[in-house]
C-alpha cells in the first residue's frame, strides 16, 4: 500500500441554532478545504466532537462527507467509541458507504491496561470493516493511554490484518521516528501535532492530520515545499508563524478558538456541545485582535507567501 502524502484536515463539527448537526454547510466546507490543497478529511474525530455525537449523527456526517467529497480527496472516518459494539457499527457503516480509511482511539472510560488489551480492542473494531485500512489514533493527552507504540505495532500486526499505521498525535518525536522506521517503514505513521510539523518532516514525516490545516493548509504546504527544496531557513521562518498562531490556541482554548477562526474565514459552525463552550464575545474580539496583529490569516490565505 502506498503511503499517504500531504495534509489531512481534521474537520470540525457544525451545528444549527437549535443544536442539531448542520449537514448543509459541508459542501462549501469541503470545497474550501480542497482549494487550500488538503489531501483528505478526518471526520468525527476530536475536532469533529465525535464523542459528543450520537451514532445516528456520526453516520449522517460520514455519509455527507463521503458523498460530497466524491473520491476527490481521501475520507478518514473516526469510529472510536467507549463501546466497542458501537465502534464496530460505525466501522461497518463507514465501509458500507465508501470511506477510504477508518481510525479509532482507545476506549477512554474503562481504559485498556496493557498493549495486549489495547490491541485486542482495536482488532475487534477493525474486524467490522475488513476491506478498509485501519489507523490506530494515538492521542494520550486525551485518552490517558500511555503505551509504547513500537510494542503496539509488534503485536497489532499479528492481530489486525488491515493495520495501515498510526495517527500519531503526541509530541514524542523520538517515538514517532522509531515508528516510522519500524520494519523499514512498513507502516504509515501520520503525524498529528501541527506545531511540530517541521521537526516531524526532519525525521521523515510525509503525511499529517491536524486541525489547523482547516484554515492554514496553504501555509503548511509552503513549509513542506521549502523543506523539500532544502530551503530550511525559509521553512523555519514560515513555520514559526504557525507556532505563534498555535500559541493563541493555548491562550484561548484549542477547539473554541479554532471554531472562532473558522467563523472569521466564513464558516459559522455554531455552538459546540457541552462540555465544550464557545468563546465569549470579549474573548472572541481579543482573539481576532491578536490574529490581526500576527498577520497569520492573511499569510495563510495568500497564494503568494512572503516572509518577514
């Protein structure tokens, strides 16, 4: 199987005023992402508020993205759930409707206690979609699962015939690199820590899944281009613009901040579901002032990126 190259946008959930999911915004959202040069979408994950959605809602969102994308870019469907039974239903549904890949986090209430336990859970989920490549979604900051990913690969390759790799959302670059080199690069290890994309490129990353690629893909694609051309100083300077923007996510809160940024970009995604909360009016205005001062959105939206 060929490796995935380029940026995958982890899409945000969209809601109407009454709190129901908004499927109508998805066509324009997808066109916007394609115009920015993303190579795929990752739906119903962390930014997509998968854990806060009902099964029916997740299925409806999945079907809409697959239909709208219409094979122009890749569709990853996150099927993770604290109930393995429900995760299997989501996996089977994704396969039935034509997804390209499925991915799953570990259960996050009753948590796997060992590598063997984690692999058994993932094998059960992947078995429900035997025709789709499977990515384990490693995000220890949210799941609390701190398990050696090399040990995971060693055992998972024996029990998950469809194992394609790992969505690696952690800052441990050394382990990421080790996973990349496991069995001479047998598996696709997609990097998921946007603010460390440039260091990840330096240790072999070619594919990445992230939230800031929703509105900053042009900038990141230029970072990749500079890196591939050996223009490391230019790549570093441009990447630092992304780092400064991500510092705002830390300041104001990652998902509410990015939803506000998407509104600034023309996509009002509504109010996130509790326990997530939107930015207050004052904080939103403060964020926009910080963004204006940083120049990030103008830089990210530009077809001709210049450095300062």
